[in-house]
C-alpha cells in the first residue's frame, strides 16, 4: 500500500510535521519501527504504539522512531497489519480505553 496523503496516510518526517499533527489533533499517530524485511527487525511490541493524535504520551517519544499519521482507525489497522505485522503493534494503553469506549458508545 503506497503511503500517500490523499489516502489518509502521511509519514511524519520532521519535528515540524509532528508538531503540526499534534496541534491539529485529528487522526492517529503510530510510532515505532517498521521492518525492512517482513518478520525481521520490527522491534518490541511495547515500542510500536498507535495513539490518538492528541495523546499526551506522544510528547515523550523518541525522535528517531518512524512516525506515521493516519486519518482513520481503519486505515491505521490495515496499514500497520500489512507493514509492521498484526501482532507487532498495539494501542497506547491510555488511548485503548478511549477507543474501546467509542466503540461501545456507537453500539
């Protein structure tokens, strides 16, 4: 899947891009490692996290990690499952509570 802004996915390449994504507080931000070869070098699941763009925990992340912004949670899940691996990323524990509540509220 190509990474394109039109598709609702944008690789954050600079601190300015990251700051802008945080200020707008729309969408979701992944940080962690993306393996070059599928199944190799994806790092620890604990370091591959998906957050709401407004999550305060994003202020503490490492500047060297890959950061990707997603417009929707569906795009994020599909892209991360394909590129990182379905069991190699997870939700931030604080954001997971909020997304779970959103799903319950929609039912």
